[in-house]
């Protein structure tokens, strides 16, 4: 217990990433600590972040589950300290801080420039992100067919898409939100299918479709288009990515719902994505991907 004596106190400021801890860690929140955890989910994956205990007032029971649980929301800015001092492995949240909900234009510009410095050129980004996709399955073969795919193929591609975004560091809710937006736009996951809004998984058109074709000569590949979504979220649509990473909300009635974020800030086609995001999440919430 000597490590818990307070003669070497280290404090921190952190973003709350997740407020739904697994069994055995009730009452904790997952945090991304400023100055320790890189804000990029490609550098520090969300599943690798620590679960911090939360200090409650003395008016609560404090034993055997009596009293209230923390009411922090994903996206909260919190202040805390490490209970084990310089070892810095046991964080505890002491309180929350007011914050600007979204970055200013200057902050977004700085974040965008920083991302461009850290992200490698398009082709290398493609190679780095598609490495997690096994395209040996016949259902993932890329053919230039402007028609919906069969149900088996669509389901397999949806599974692979969820797994892909999990592998890039998004939470299960955030991954299902991105895949739900794809499913709402292109229910069969056909990468060359053209609907009212545009072509591909997200219905790209105009400048964004031109960027997709410049991103890779094999733009119609399923892995290419998943990688391009990740690329957009880390470059041209970093503002949407910040909102996604600061939310873990599926319920459309609550602020910062992921369906609203996808519809208003990322998806090329303006639509209500909440129902499909919820449906996809319910498919994978308790399923091993």
C-alpha cells in the first residue's frame, strides 16, 4: 500500500470515452488522458485505454452497491489523479470540468494539420488500414456489378466492416454507427452500386467520389472503400471524427447521438441514420465479431 501514499501526487485531465464498463468494473469510466494517450485511435486504440475509478461524495453509501453511480457522459472533460503516484497505472476521477463542446475553427485547423503530418500518403494509408481485411472469401471478391448483392454476401460484408472499424480503434457503438450509416445508404454493401445520391458504400458523388478514385486505382474494392472512410474521417472530415470519438450514444433522443452525427457531419446523403445505427448495434452488442 506504500504506493498509494500521497507524497508523489500526479494529476491529469482526460476525456471520458466510454461509460459502460464491463462486469466487475462497475462505476468506472474509460478515459483518454491528455499528454499520455495520443488522441489518434490508430496510435492508441480505444480498447487499450484504462478504466478509471470515480470519486463520489460522502453522501453516498460507498459499500455493496449502495448509493448512486457516476453520471458522467462520454465526451466529458474530467480532472483526476493517479492513486499509485509515479507508477500512473491507477487513475481516479475527482470531478468534471466545463468544456467547449466542439473545437473552434483554429483548433480544427491545428488538429487537421497535425493529422496530415502523422498520416502517411494515401497509398500507404491504404496499405496500413486494409491489412486487417482477409479478402480470400468469395463474398469479398470485388466485381464491377451495378446491382444489389445477395443476402449472404451483404451480411458477411457487414461483419467484416464492423470488425474493420473495431480494429482501427473505434468502440463497438462507434463502429456500428459507421457501419449503420453504410447500411442505410447501401444496404447490400455493393461498392459499385449507384443509387439516387451517388456511388459506393457511402454514396459518394462529385468531389468526394473523385477523391475516392484518386485514393486508389482499385477504388471499387471493398477494402479500398472501408479504408477510404477511415481516411476521410482522419483528414477531410476530422470534425466528424472528433464528434464520433466523443460520443458513445445510440439513443436518438439523447444529445450527441451517433446516428445524428453520421447524418449531419459525415454521410454524403442527408438522411435519418438513427434507426439503422440502432439496428446494427443490436445485432453486434453481445456478439463476438
